[in-house]
């Protein structure tokens, strides 16, 4: 693979991961009733959606800055693993695909970036 293609693939994977976290941030920041209810069902306070939104916004920003990419990967992975564990604890398995997809996109971006 030529350096130009690799560079483009790095950028694309990183931008997709960052966009996913920014989208998640907007959804959680909107704090609609169903979102708040899910947080409560998973054992968090109803306002935790705003904390999650801020963490996801930070993740998206950290991912696009090269010096902080690894920190963004770590933060994003912590957020998504926590979400998956909370969903499993609540036995609400039908809600696993979104955080699992975010985690997968993040891991792909990390694999491409660090390869």
C-alpha cells in the first residue's frame, strides 16, 4: 500500500470514528425522554446523558488531533465498554449493537492508525 493511500485510509477511519462519537454526543445532549429513561434503566442518574455527551464530544475532538489520538481511543473505549456492561447488567441485549458498533469503528480507526 502506498503512503498516500495509507494516509487517506488513516484519515478516513479516524474521521468516521470521530463523527460517530460526535453524533452520539448530539443524541445524548438532546436528552430526550427515551434517552434519559435508558440511562435510569441502566443504573445511571437521569442527567448522566449530559456527562456522556460531554465525554463523547471530548472523544471526537481527541481523535482528530494526532497528539491526542491514543487518549481519544482510550476514552472512547472506556465509554463504550461501560455502556455495553450496563446494557448486559440490565439484560437489555437489543441495545448492544449501537455501542458495539461505535467500539468496532473506534478499534478499526486505532488499528489503521497504529499499523
